[in-house]
């Protein structure tokens, strides 16, 4: 695969890679839709024998049961339609899963993506657990979402260099998050360990988990409000994350979002929910002006804001117009 020169900091993907990404993204989103439809038919139905007649029972994934009524023409129709719909949805999901696997092989062959494989695995693991609505990717890794959606590569290696992914957790949804995590029967660090068993929470930095290769996952939250527990642990597990407070995180929680399908070097794909490019630019500029921030990080912050601004101006003009209006 070749790249089309665009600027000293940006190169466009060639036409083959662009076409492949468009096709792969379509397959990915179609599978997302099929999986959402499958949630509506999770569990099952069966006839339970009663003293005088059978009763139609609807079961949930947690094995709770609800009677839909005695056996008659109406409940028999409900039963038949449920089985028919469930079979159709499962067949469609299987077909789309096979199609996506083919596209992911083509992604790799055409070098469509370059996002770190571990990040793609983490995002897919969080999605599979039903926890994606609670997290927003912030920081350097958002660049992988911006560049692939624009069909380009950011060639400034200094802007892209990082060994950690920052996940902004929405503490406003804490009660529901704990309930959903408990339903998974694990802790947050336990969820990461299903992806890579070597992840552990650092003793000196309890908001960070690190694996045996030195890759880190940081979980941050808004600065503590009056109703927030502080410190705040993500589960009852004593080895789980203690989420760190981050300045201006509340602003990021309420900011315009950007959702893109990122592609790893091995072709695997994942949905990344992050902040909009315009918000990224403003936030990174602000960070670069903070005197108490590591000087090396401040330099990178400014560089990232400049590169993303270039992407916005050349590839996301609608985003640029929105940003201008806000100013």
C-alpha cells in the first residue's frame, strides 16, 4: 500500500485502503445493529405444564421467568414468532460476523489501520461487557479515531507517541455502572485481565493498571462533587481501580462527542467513543499552557492540538464551523 503525500504532518491513505475501510466500517456497523437486535431476543421461551393447561414462560439471560399466559392460539402465535425472529437474527449475526472476519483480513493485507492492538481489544472487551456508555477515550489515542475517519495518517511520531490509554469514567452514572459490572461477575481490573492476564493495578498509582509489556490503562473522573464518594473505587474488589480526579474532566463529559471505528495493525476493529476534534484542540491547548504540567507533555499537547486543527480544517469542515460558532 502506498500513501499520497498531503503535508509534512499528514499523508492520505491510497484509494484501495480508503475503499476497504469504507466497506469494513459498513460491515462492522451492520454487525453492531444485528447484535443490538439480538439483545431483544436473548433468553428464550418454553411451555410449562400446569394442572389444567400449559403456560408460556419467557426466560431472561439471568434466568428470571415471566408467564405470558395459558396456552391458546394467541400465546402459540407469540411462541412461533419469537422462535422465527430469534433464528433469523442469529443467522444474520453469524453471517455478518463471518463477513467482518474477511474484512479484517483485508484490513491487515492493505495496512488500513495502525491503532495499538491492545487498545482495540480493551474497547471490544468493554463493549462486550455492556460498559461502553460509561467511558470516553480522551488523550492521545483519540488521534487514531480522527485519522482513520479522515482517511489519513498523522506522520508526526512525537504527536502519536504514548504508552497509556486514558478512559474518562462518568461518575454521574456510578450506581448503574456498579450494577452492570456486578452483573458481569468481575471487577474492572478483572475485565482487563480477561484481555491480558498480566494487567495489575499499580500500588503507587491506583488509577492505573499496567501489563507485562508496560502498557497502561488510566481511569479518570471529574473532580469530586459533594455527593461523590472520595476516594472512589470502581467495585468492591480491594484490588480494583481507585479513579483519579482530573481537572476539567467535567467539561469533557459534557462536551460534544466523536465516535469512530478504529482499525489495528492486525486488522481488528473497534468502536472508539471520544471527544470531538474541536473539543480536543481546545483542551490540548489549555493543557499546554499549564505551568505545573510536565514540560515534555506540554510540548506534545501543543503539537497534537496543531495537528488535529489541520485535520479539522482539511477533512472535517463541518466540525470547524461548529467550533467557530462556539467561539
